[in-house]
């Protein structure tokens, strides 16, 4: 195979690229993180500027307690920080059930304390245990969504530390109903009444949050809406044997134009504060996301605070004055669920970016769209991957055909090439000139064999991220023993088949002129088999399909070229 070094470097480049991305996610700023740990930083409370307090280096539980007390203040005056709320009894929990969600809403604060995703088992072998996205099961799994209205200093407000009331202890989406409303009531006892309503829809993970305010007092009231995630976070090392660890876990924001992941270990990101209009904020993990989409066309102040191993990511809206005897309304949208791209697109502007395909999003998104469209027809993700691979092969058929003809011609002139090498083995200059004369005479392009590899690399990387990030393929079965295309083949059958196909492809192509290169290429199928054994089986299926199609095409081209050469000689 000509210029085999180029092909090896290209393959190595793809591997290094994936490892580089993992390194950047693992160690984005070691020096900055060390500096932040050495010097306590300051973190503002949510809302407008207020007096700052140093961030203590406290254990996780203490850090969560500190953040729990953070209340947005919509003016420049200082406010008293309330004490942390006491543990709430089970009787203060509202149980909410739809066809896709099981929620616990804490009446102490009206916060979402638990969210089970009914259609998503935690493990394939435990179908009755759903993924629990929000929970307070332990300090190590702390992840809650807090929301409320905040007012002026010294005035009572329906914040996430206030106590709400409800007409019932459980709410369930009835058969045939499309919408479920869960209202909570709060009053300051002096004429201000707020109804906080969670609106859930059948089949949807988006939740509308509505505050209806009535001010029957004799004075106007100034209020601002806010929502925030309080979550425990621990640095997780990437593992080559577990592709799930390569997915981003942590806070992210969209500023109306650009999507950005925030690193809680970075001194800069851990002090993130910015006013954003038409954006959103999210707490991300593999396949699932919690997101807050503030009201459209209104400037919200976004803020990230870090205390120990916990972070608070929130957004506070503009101040709205409710006149005496008047009413007002605040609206926000929440999303608690899997990264289903169609639902994400409907829930907020570019919220589908939380299904993070990395730097090749421009290629991965249409690739997923094509896979999803084909899946809608045939109903099997494995066959969808095979069909899309064939379509990609068809798209680049002219390129691979030209490359195949060059490879076939190289195979046909291999005896003459070997004779030239023997003749000029002691003179590399004459050897090179003689080889180039032969290539020119036979119209052979030595670089043509590398072009299909160049084309495959971006598709390979895009397939990798589509399979890793698309929850639609999570636990998706194919055939027989392949019951999860997003996980490795449990019996390593596909990687072995892929290795065998690569070896057959090596035998079909002309041997490299350099004996050392030939030995390296002979071991490449073995190396690739070992590497791909731990990749998602869907990715191995793509590579296997592409290799088999390449073998079929090259075999046919070889037959045609050999016939042409025989006819020319005859």
C-alpha cells in the first residue's frame, strides 16, 4: 500500500484527537484550580450586587448548607441571610406523577427534590429501577431545583426557603388528560398572595412554572423570579474502559448566541456572572439534563457559586413592581429528563445543544437526523447505522472508486515494482525516480489510497459522539447478543469480526514496498481490534460495515483492472 505512513498517521490523529478532548475535559486548567484551592475566593449572592462573603473550604455537607441559604436579592441593599431550613417530614412532600415523570415537590421552598424518569431504567438488567435525576438521597447525590420570588430586603417573599401550602398531597395525570397542574399557595399575611403552579404535559419532560401574584395590600411590592440548581459535584477520571466517563458532567449556559460548559474547578468559571437575554442554564450529565429556560426577551442575571464540592447555578430575572391592589405574573420553563433532541428544541432556544457532539457538531447533527429518520421507518438503530454507513459509502463512491482503481493498478504492477526495488536497492535516488516513472506511465496516484481514510476520520469521530451522546440510542438493542448499541459488545464478537475484515482488506490491497511497513500493517487489525473492543458496539458496527463494503468494492475493482491489464497485454 503506497504511503502507508500517511494512513498510519491519520489513524493515529483520530485516536489522539479523542484523547485530547478527554484530556481537556479532565484537566482544563490545573494551575488555576490549584490556585483557587490555595486562595479562598468570593462568590456573590444571586441577583444584583450585594455584600460578598468569602467562600469557606468546607466539607460537602457544609458547602451545600451555605449554598442552600443563598437567596437572590433584586436590589443593591444588603439583606439578612436566613438560617438553613430544617429537615422536612415526608408529610410535607407532594407526590406528582405523569406518564413519564415521578416527582417529589417539597412544600418547604416548593423545590423539586426528586425526579424519576419512568421510561429510562438505570440499567438494562434492572428495568424496574428508573433513572433518578433529581434527588436528596445523600449528600453525595444532592441535586435539587429551587425556585421562587425574591423581594426587597426585610420583606417576606415566596423564596425557596418559604413554606408553601397545597390542597392535596399527591397529583396524578389522569387517563385521557393531556395536562396536569400542581398549584402551591403562599401568603405573607398582609395582602400579598402568590400561587406557584407547575404545569406538566403528557409525554413531555418540559415543565412550565407560573407565578400568579395578587397584591391586596396598600403598598406596591417589587419582586423578581429566580430558579437555580443546587448540586454535588466530584471530579471523575476518564476511563478508556467506560466511554460514559467521557461525557461532560457539570453546569452549562447558553448566552443567546453561544453554548458554553462551565468548569467548577476553574477559578474563572467558578465566579461566572453575566446578564443574559434569551438564554438558558443547565446541569448536565451523560444522556440526561436539568435545564432552566427563563422568560423570553427579559435580561436575567446568571451566576455560578461553588462551595466545597457543591455548586449553585441560577438565574434571577428583572424587578417587576406589583401595584397596590394589582396583579402580576412570572413565567419560566424547566426541563428535567433525557436529552431527547426534538423535545429539547421545543423547550428552549438551542437547548438541543445539551446533546453535546463536540467540535464536529456541524457533521454529527445531520448524521443523527438521518439516523433518526431511517430509524423512524425501520425501527431498529443497528440497521439504521448499517444503512447510513452504506449511504455515506455511496456518497463518496466516486472518490473511493478512483482510489480503488489506483490500488488495483498498484497490485497489478507489484512484480515490476519489486524488480525496480531489486535493481536500484543501493541507490535510493534512482529507485525513487524509477518508481515515479512507473507510476506516471501506468497513471497511478500513490496518494489516492489515503483519501478514503481522510474522509472516514471525521465520520468516525462524529459517529462516536452521536452514539455516546444520543439518549435515543441508550440501551437500544440490535440483534441477538447486542442489546445496547451505546455500550461495548459484551462478548467482543463485533470487534473480532471487524479485525478479521480489516485483515482481509489488508490482504486484498497491494503490500507496502517497505518490509517494516508491511509488518506494521499486518498488525494493525490486531491493534484496532484491541482498541475498538471497548468502544460502543454501534461504532464498531459502523466500522465493520464500512470495511466490508470497502472489501466488496475493492474486490470488484481489482477484477475489472486485472481484466483491463490482461486485455492490454493480449
